C-alpha cells in the first residue's frame, strides 16, 4: 500500500473545467448532494476547494456558506486548507469534492477539518476509485501528467478507515460510475442499477457522508452499593441470683 503522505508536487484542479468529462461527474455529485441538503442543519457550511465551491447548495437549510479556495473566483475566503482560519468546533457541515485526490498529506487535511468541525457535524467527501476503469487509465505513462490521472486515488474503504480513526461514523456511502462515459449516461446508469451491488468496488466515483461522533469520557458510577454483612450481635447478660 502506498503511503498517504508524499512530497512530490501535484497539479490541483480549481474548477470543473480543468477535468475531462467533468459535466457528468459534477452532475452526479450535485444530484446526491441535493438529496442530502434538506437533512443538513446548522449555522455554517464550508465548501473546501474550487470544485466544492462550484457545487450548488441553494436548497440547504444552512444560510451561511463559505467558499474557500485560492484561485477559484467564486471563493469568499482565501486560505490554506492545512491551516483553516476558523475556531475549533465552529463549522456544521464540510463539503470536500475530490480534495483528497489532489492532496499531499490527506491525514493532515482531515485532522484540520476535524478541528473546526462541531460535534455531530457532517463531512461530505467525493473522490475517484483507483480500482476502476478511471483508475486503470492512470497506469498509462502518457496520462500520468494529465487530469484527473495526475492526482492520487484512494479506495473508499481506505478513506472510511481514516474517518473511523477520527471517530467519524459513515452514515451513507454510494459508489457509482462503473462505466465512466458521458454519452448515453442514462442507459449506463440503468445497466449499473440492474447489475446490483457486486459492481460497487469497481465504480469510478464514491460519495461518502460521515458524521462526527464525540463520546464524553465521564466515569460511570455504579448504582449498586456494597451491603454490609449482617452478623448477630453478641449480648452479654448477667443473671442475678
């Protein structure tokens, strides 16, 4: 297994226009996010990265939404993703669209996001699956420097392991895009639904919704008490004659 942290430079996309076949990938994420937006509540929502900024969340109950990126013109906050300018436990929902795929240190990024996340907050992740047709294309030498294969791809199960170490509960995971083609997408989607769950490990995309679980470390006092031993009391009686 390749290490999660690397030192080489990765070209990160700051817009969906930087990715080939971006339209159906963005539409698939948009459709799934629209289903979850009515279930999200809170005061602050963070869209981390340029790809996340371009995902629409107008029907979300959270009014204050922060778009954080360096180059995308939609941003309203410019900052480093490894050093977020927010207080601890101040963000209710974080959206990370393909941020781990182009991250040099995903563990550090997840820890920083966990720092600003409130208890029981939601983290929404999307990414490419290396065990798929898209992942196999990254093995071609002439595609290693082009989008999206120049990035890194982690299996959804590996991402779930990272989340479990940070005490996140995966409440929903969806794998889709078994055949990553743009033409006749409706027909391929119908075929994928007919195949069933056996094709999920080989789908090109994943959509994960995790919730932060914080368990208080309070000592639990027992309700029972030790009962005293009942012993007969010896009474010394003197009989007067």
